[in-house]
């Protein structure tokens, strides 16, 4: 991240920081991936008009409810459909790929859309182990050698001045593409701090480790030619509606999504239901509530208070909002309400 875009890390008000969008291109029950990708383009255009800072897409595979598996391709289409919002990956799962391929892909994206591309990197497979083996074929790559893969990737963007790089990323070489490390634990948090890179934490599904990871990142941070001080973005589920009851009802789609993950039965995003107690048992309910504990659900006043509390607790420099909502128009309205809440406080 360019130094001039850094935000005061001691900001206390929700109006003082940027807000961004995380989009998993959800495939809803009765819908198709084509529908989901059209909705992604529509949401991205609206998000740009509403003042969101960036629009990130995530790499997942073999997931019936997620259409963004070819993440770099979707990023290119979103960037082409917008004009100023930053577009990036939240993230590319680096162990699934040869670093050279990612350098070329993002070098191409940055060449097409200069100054608008972010490269967020994760070390998890973004899928089950069987699918990970299918992705990686004969590769021995795993999350354990993520630091080495990251160093290789960085070397393609910033080759040695002695000219020892015999393999070059073209496009890619010499381009300043912001690299973010993503995490749901403290491994990438420490690494991002040590390398002086911006860090994004997945509080939207790993809330229990949020403060621990942020503390590790800030505690291990060393200034670099990228950042003078830590820059932490935190993802959070926000489901907003004009009425509290509607927001709670819309949120049952997200709860069903997490319930499917608890059962190891991922599925398409389901319509809202009136009573989740008819679907889960007490153990499953507790597990879902644990994974969604940081979620902010409600009418504008509830969301305003929730965002302020979340910011006070995390001291985030930026908040990235995820909203798994079945109805596309309701999803648009949720992001619009958040943007209105922020503007009202500025």
C-alpha cells in the first residue's frame, strides 16, 4: 500500500477509516454461476458509486455456493466494469499456484488497470484436501513453505539489481502492486509484520482469533519501503436492513451457510427462514454462533453502534464488509445502508 494512503491508526470514529467490500460471488439456491457473476458486476458498480475503497474477490474451489474460483479472471472483469475503485484478491491462495503465474496474472491486471489492483495472499487451500491435490497435481506446495513462495513472488516484481533472475515475469517485473497477507490465525499476522506488509484478518469467520492476530501483527511490525507503520484491515459480516426484524431474517441465510460448513456439507446460499431452531441442534447452533460472533446485524442504528464497537475493539485501519444475503436487491440495500451510515458520521 502506498504510504500516502495510510490512515491514522489511532482513529476512534467509524467516519475516519475506509470501508471495502468482500464478495464471494454467492450462488443462491435456484441460481447459476452466471447469475452470481452478473450480480458481482452490479454490486461492484454500486459499491464504487457509494464510496467503498476496494472490491475484493476470494479464491475457493469445489464450493457449490461460490462462483469466484477463477479469481484473477473475475478481478479483470470487475475492474473493466468500474473506473476508480481498487479491485483485488481476498485472496489468492498462493500454495495452489506457481508464484510466476500469479506474478504474470497480476502484472497483466496492473498493466491493464494501473494503480487499481491489490494482491491479497493466503496460505490455506481454499478448499478440501482432495480438491487441493487436484489443483496442485505433482506440486509439493503447502502452507508450510508459504514464506518461500511469497519471497519468490516478490522477486518477480522486484528482481535483483545484479541481474541474477533468469526467469522474469513479463508483465509484472518492476510494477508496484500492493501485496497484502491474509490470515485467520496469527501465522500470517507475524509474517506480515516482519515484512512490513499490510495485513487483512478474516474476522468474518474466525472472530475468536481477531485480537490475538492483530496484536501479533502490530507487535512484530517492522517498517519497510511499503509501510512506515502497521496497516490492518479486518473483515466482518454486516447485514443491514431498514428494519431490525428484516435484518435478522435475512441473516438466517448466512447462518444456514455456516451450518452447512459445520456439517461438512457446503451448499448454495439458501433463502431466509423464520426459525433456525428447526434446522440446527444445540451443538450446531453454538458452533455457528461462535463462527459468526463478530457479525453486525440490524437496522441502521444497530449497525452504526456495532461498527463503532468493532472499530474500538480492533483499532482497524480499514473494515472490509462481507454480506451473504440471498436476495440481490436486499444485498445491495445492505451495502447502501452501510455507506449511508458512514457518510452521516463524516
